[in-house]
């Protein structure tokens, strides 16, 4: 059976180890997984025929797609072709848009920090300080800022790289969060991330991490989100406010650096096995 592993060029360069592990584990299970860059793909439609080309050559329809490019339109295109996509286009669309993610969480009665979606061109005043300002998309803490007062807020908003931004009330505990890795609705492992010099605790930004045992509240939130989204493999993050876990975001194309660094779990092998079991190969 054949599968396409789709990354954009930037993320492929950052995740070469994980890519190699997925391809290797696929070979061990008689799955031919090929890396294809998002930038090289062109989805197309001819009457009722959905097709995908690379270098203007029509690609063979794969048996499955491992979508790691955060492009839900491309994922949906493969689904219209009858291809099973991991994660689905629904997961990709919602989880790569933080506002949609918060809307879903709120509808499921999962606690989140107060959040506003603003048009940076109108530069409205923040309703609370300190606040975190971040893009609706993005990952790894990129273009995420903190404002303590109106002066800092206006300076950040005036030079923000996107038209829209999320303004979110800060949790009481800064520089600490937890990530829970979930596959097929089951918790695989979890880690607490801590940064002493940055309010962002991302592991890729130098934050320290240690194993974490999810609380009852975190498990309940994970269960609700998985029931609503049915994700294949994601990371679900929580911050802490007055000692209580507060849902923060879902990482669709979740990285695996912490898993390999801090545990003996072979997450690539688990994911490939899960994919093969799911498609019945």
C-alpha cells in the first residue's frame, strides 16, 4: 500500500528525523510512504474527477495521506478522492485556527482564558492586561507577544504581521504549560513544559520539560475534544490559572521531539501501526 507524507518545505527541513522514522516504520510494515512537499502539489478538478499533480504530472491516487502541512483544503481534496487522510480535513481546519478551536472548546464547556478576535488595522483597545497577542494560525510560539500596558499593546498591534490577531487574558502561571499526546482518542503520554526566561514554554524555544500525569480535568477535556473531532494524532495543550488547568490549543501536525527526548516511546512506530490498522492494510 502507498501513502503520501505531506509537509511544507520549511517544516520538512525542521522535522527530517520524524520524516525518516515514519518512512522507515512504513517499510517495516509493507507501507510505501513517500515524502511530498506541499509546494509541489496542485489539486485540480476536471468535471467530477478530482486529481492532484506534481510538475504537471498527474499523481497516482494513494491509499492514504499523512497530512502534516496544515493545509485543510488540500486534505479535503484527497478526501473527495476517497483517500483516508490522517488527520482529517476537519481536524486540520479547526485546530490550525485558534479562534475556531476556542469556539469548539467553549461549546463543549471546556474552560479557556477570555479571548477576543481583533482586526489589527482598527487597533481596538485591549480589554485586559497583561494580555497575550497571537495569530489565529501559527505554531511553536512564533509571533506570540505579551503586552503589560496600552503602550506595549499599541506597539505590537501596529506592527503585527497579520490582519487579525487573538488577544487573550494571561493565565496566572506564566512560562508553564502541559502537552498531552493523543492517538486514536487515547492518551499516549504527557509532559509539562517550563521556561524560566520566557512566558512561552515551547520546547522548541528552549523550554525545559518533564513527564506529566494528566489531571482528571485535563482527561475530561481531552475526552470531550476527541469525541467532537475524532483526531488521529494530536497534541492537546493546557495552561494553568489559579492552579487549575485551562485548555490552550490543539496541535494538528504535532511534533515529537519531547517524546523522543524524554521517553522511550517510539511514536512514529505507533502512528504507522495505527494508520495500517485503521486502513486495514
